[in-house]
């Protein structure tokens, strides 16, 4: 079949199949198999004229089609008649949103892998050969699609795959530069270590706290090495100074904290799986082995002075039932103040007092002011000042322990205020409003 004589019937599948067959027949007639190296005897005057026409076509500017849904052709290595037929096929496929089945068919050619057994099917790499006409349509559409994506900035600037003038080297260089910048910004590297690396090294640490000392030491060395890299310190920098500069605790201390937390949590919760086990008498352990129970009790004995006597056997309590409406809200803002550091001290005071008077008037709200502090982690105390809605006032003070942080003292102060509110509720049925500062 000659492509110059091919006419479209209107059936997409049939026309595409006929065109493909015409291309194959033309190739067989023009250059028979086995004579491709010496094809001059088969170079007819008609083929020579067609070759000259294609030479002119390459340099000729083809006018853009008037219909936005049509596809122009250029530099295709076919004659005018074949190109015209192919153009009609492409435009019909584009308008109908249909790809002919013959363009989807693939001939699978098994390519033998060098050095592999020829009798084993796994030794062959399958190569799929699809219609060159279908591939040409894909390239035309891809070119238009990429132009639309690039000119409208739809593709992310960090995407380098399958884009012109961009390679994987760009991404590698960008990645390395970010790493170098992170070395200059130690906080970023510390965040990565604390968020992704350290959690892996200490996951479920109370369970494997009985591991050999050599293994635990290896983990500590890993953290020390990471901190030296992040902080850019020399190898001889003392470990204590490393953790001080990074504002980070050692893995050993963190394991002790987790172990002590698990011990207290399981001891105070009757439904905890370890609750009854911890209450049982500890059996004499073998010299070469420890159990988690032994480690937890040893850790507790070494750090029992950190717990207040009143807290040692306090049971864990469930939260309030979720269906009860306690009408409790927390506010972090003051009307008229956006940034504290941008306001004058006097303005802050005036706006704060005005906000309190307007939002929580004294005649309907009980104002409770709390504060807590300690003297260098020792001799902590909490203070509560209560200004009732009827104008009366009272003060409450409470010791927070011989070993106490400022944060813990603040928490105890708020907790004491809440306990006071609960203990002094009346049964009049009237709504009582409290605000804690």
C-alpha cells in the first residue's frame, strides 16, 4: 500500500492500522532487508524528488494551525502526502481523546544479559518496541505540555528530572550546599539530630537498659561524635562541655529519666502491667544479668531524693469525663498587644489592666494570681493571692519541696489554686467565675 494513495475512512482504529502498514510496506519496497548498506540501485527518481522536498520542508516555516486543538507538524521525515495523512490522524486523535490500539501494541524483544545462562528466562532483559508513529504523537504532546508547565511556573523549581537545562547534579549540589549551611547554623543540625537520630537510639530504653555496658557506651560515643560534628569542636573537647554548649543532656541521664518515669507510672497505676510485678519481692539476680525491674528499683534508690514525700505513692487519676462541660478556656493574648517586645512598659501595663477590667470585671469574677519560684533548684515555694468578687482578699503559701525547679513551683501554685476553687464551691446554683493569672 502506498502512503501517497492512502485515504482516511473516518474510523480512527482502522486508519491508524492502515497507515502503520503503509509505512512498513514502503520501507520494505524502498530498501529491502539485507541491502541497506548499498541502496543506490533502489534510489528511484521519485524518491529523489521526495528527498529534495523533505530538504525544503526542514527549513520552511510552517504556519501555525488556526484551530487550538490541532497539531502542526515540522521536520518529519515523510513526504507531503504521508505527512498530510499523519497530521489528520494526529488531529483526530487529539480531538477525540483517543489513542489507536495499534499505537499501544508493543513487540517484546528479549535481550540476553552478558555472563548469564542462556537457558534461564531470568537471564533476558525484555525490551518493548512500540509504534514509532505513536511515539511521535507522545513527543508532540509532551512538547506542548512542557511549554505550558514551564511558562506558567507550574513545575516546582526544585524539580530537575525530565527538564531541559536541569540535571541531577543540580540537586546534589543544592543538597550539599544546604548541608554546609546547616553546619554554619548549628541549631538546624541539632534539630535534625534530636528529631530523627536520637529518638532511634533511645527508643524503649527502659526495656534494654540491662544491655551490656559496652553497648551503652557505644551509643554515648555516637552522640558525642555527632555533637562534635555539629558544633565543629575538636576531638579533645570535654564531653561535659559538648553537652553544655549543645544544651543537651547525656544519653545516660535521659535513660535514667525514662526508667524512673516508667517506674513511678507503673507503681501508681493499678492497671499497669508492671504494677503487680514491682510490688513483688525482688529475687536475687545472677551476677552477670539484670532485669528491668532491678534497674528501675536501683534507679529509684539513687534518685529518690528528687521526689517529694507526698508524691511517692500518689495514684494516677483519670481526667474529667469528656462529656462534662467545665467551661474552662485558656487565653494567651491581650487585646491591643501584638508583640510584647514592641510595646513600652507603661503601655503594656495600661493595656493589660484595661483588658482585665473589660473582660473579667471584679464584680462578677474572682481574680486569682499565682506565682512559684525556687532558689537554684532548692527550697521552692508557691504563693496564691485571691481577690473575690465581693471585694474580700486572701493569701495562700505552700512549700514545693527541698529540691524543686521554678517550673514545678509554678505548676504547684496553679494546682493549689484549682484545689482551693474546688473546695470552696457553694451549692447556691449561681454561676461562679474564676480567672487565674
